[in-house]
C-alpha cells in the first residue's frame, strides 16, 4: 500500500513547518573563550531558547547577550557576536556584593526597572562590573543546556 501524493506532501509540509517553528524558538551557540569557565568551556555548544514567552529571565540562569548592545571600555572590536553570562540580579533586587563597592553602583541600592546585572564565572570575565546594567532587549535568549562541545569530546559524554 502506498501513500497518496497528497498525504506525502502534507507530511512533508508538517515536518518542514515544525522545523521552522523550532528554529524560531531555539538556537545553538558555541562558546568561544573562557569567561564562563568552569560552567561552560571553550567549544561547548549551548542550546538556547530565544527571548520571548518561553524564555523567562530568572536569577541564576545563563543568558546570551548581544555583543553590540554592551558598552565595553577600551574595546575597539565593533563586530557582531554574543556573550554568555550568568544573570545575578533582576529589576528591584538589591545590588549584589560584587557590584556594591564599584563606583557605578554605589549610589544605587536596587537594580532599576527594566535593567539586569550579569556576571561571568571566571574572575577575569568582562561583565556588568565593567558594562553596567544590561537591558532585557539586549539578551537574545536563555541557555537551557549543553549539546556536545569540548567536554563531550574529551570525556566521551556530558
């Protein structure tokens, strides 16, 4: 028994439509550098839910930030790119200890409306300590997991 051409076309349309919908909701980001080490290593591939209804910004989650949206002191690189950082303070939260002593945050007690603070895992990481607050619109998505990458290549599995 063979399927009719209509059924084959319908199934192909559903599969293609589903793939396009998923692509609009999730993406893969490859880690380049050590600013999130040991959480994420150079070469790790991260599954990211794009910002929107399904990607809520929560304290402690790793987020992907558009490089062009942050002010990087002394940075001459103007190309596109992404940063992966840990979200450490939401609007209304108290300014966390790593930031409270910095001149840019001394006058503030709480994170302002529609602003966030992010922190790299590595002590030498560039993050909100240098950039200041990050806007929600500057965050492209939320990391939901690691797929392959340097750890799976070196240890055989994640």
